[in-house]
């Protein structure tokens, strides 16, 4: 399944689910997608930002500033701060 933001010729933007991009193309060409606000069937894909799932947070990397990676301040980067 894929969701597209769709815009009618009157400027109304709405989201619709499709099986795949070919399903959208076929339904749009056949006039099967109607704006829920005004009923207009002249629609096209609207500009949209991709929805990307967030991955699990990575473990923080110890830094010399926090002392986690310096073994008591004895690392080569300790004097850079």
C-alpha cells in the first residue's frame, strides 16, 4: 500500500491510499478519484514530503568532553578541548 497526497483542480489537498503507483495511475486516468470536499475528479499528485519510519536510536558515542572515552583524560584528544 502507498499513500499519496492528491490535489484537485480547485486546490483542495487530500490523502488517498493505493495498492501501488500503477493503481493510482489507472484510477486517476479513469476519473475514479474524487475530491472529498468538492467532488472534483480532475486530480493530480500534490507535492509531499516522504514519510520515513524512524529507526531505533543509536547508542551515544562516548566523547572526550564527557570523559567516557578518555580513560581519565589520557586520550590523544583530551588537549583539543
